[in-house]
C-alpha cells in the first residue's frame, strides 16, 4: 500500500516534463490532473505514464469549470452552463452536454471529469441561481457523465455564494444541490475560500468543521472528498496543508505545486502511525472508481467522439 496513491499531480502540457511525470508514476501516484494539451498529446502522455506505473491503470482528471476544451484544447466547445440555464430544454441539454463531455473525455483517455460546479449564480460556470433548477440541471449533467462512462465531482462545497450567509440560509439554498445529489456524486470538492459562518480560521478545504462537521456529520455525506487543486489554493505550507486535509477526511490530493514534497509528508505521517485507516479507505475507493470506469461504456475513437459533439450542438 503506497501512500503516494492518494496524490494526483498536475501535468501542464508545454510546461511540465514527461520525465518527471514518469518518475511520479513509478513512485505510485494514483493518477494525474491534466491541463492544456491536444487530444493526441493527452493520449501519448497517458500511455507513457501508465507504462511507468506499477498499477497499469490510473485515473486521469479533467479539472474543468464548464467545458472539456479547457483541458483538451482541440475538443469541441459545448454550450456554457449559463446558456443552458436559459434554454427551454435545459435539462435535456444538460444531460446531453454531460454525455458528450464524457464520451470525448474517455476517447482521449480521461476518466474523471471534475465537474459540475453547483454554486448558485456565482459565475457563468453555474446552472443558475435557483437551488432546485441548479439541482435538476446538475443532476442531468451528472447522469450524462455516468452514462458516457466518466466519473464526476460536484464542487465547490459548501457553495461560494453562501460565504456571507448564515447556516440556516445556506440550508435553504447552497446545500440543496448537494443534498439531492450526494448519492450520485462520485466525489465532492470543497472550496478554497473561508466561510466565516462555519470556520473563520481555515479555508473550507482545510477545515474540520466544514468537511467532518458539516459535510460528513450534519449533511451525512458518505462518499469521497477530493482536495481543491492545491496549486490554485493560495497555500503557504503546501505539504503540511495536504496532511491536514487528509486528517479532515479528504481522500485525494489534487495538483500540488510539489508532488514529491507532498508525498514525502504523507509518508512521514504514515511512518508515525497516523492516517493508515484513511489511506486504506482512499485506496479502496480508488480501486472501486477504476472498476466503475472500466466496466462501463467502451471509449469511442477520438475523431468520432469529437464529430458527435460537433454535430449535436452545431446549431447552438
């Protein structure tokens, strides 16, 4: 059991080196978060690091806000979530977007789509401001991802639009999509913001009160929690913060600046006798995710998947 398996380094095409990624794969990381490559580059990268990994099969994440083309640069762009929310066929289109996103992702080798954003009206990446509307459209998007063969991740808990609200106000708004979608969520990603109404001292992704107290206990979420991508998270002490997240019941650490330092810190914590149960549980979940992905829809050829998406939304 390698503690490294709970770490998913980032790989930036045109910036990161393949040699370093292969070293991390040999060290036993569970997968990678990918950023900014063509379909061919993504496919070539995946083959190289899986060949280097002791596991053979890894999880590859598309860290997106709305569209796969944010990660796979030559993938067709699909309608924005904001546009979908204004359509008179919003739920059907949300489902189709999820399905086509999954088919394109799986075609290039990506099996975990870190979406949808279910914040209420925070930006163009959301499905609107009305809790039940967001719930319905996000639920259809998640169903499309699942039927297309990809894992999902609902984010950014507890809901950025609730940063200045009371817990009672958030119960009636920000928490609604999460409570309705828990059973269909492969993972939940906490926010990197501080919510003074819950924990005035820690970012949500580092907060026992947010993750254990609110998400796990009060809202009774039983599934996987992944970190906010660390390189975006404004962290002063990245490795120590990663360890703290694991103690808060975060299971996977995504896209740190220095993956080796994070792995070293986790391994030291395990050597002290801590985090054993948490890592065993995370690795078990990892195996379940792999089984779920590779027991589902066979990937399409890239050309066919991209053509399907272009044809489906050619008038949008």
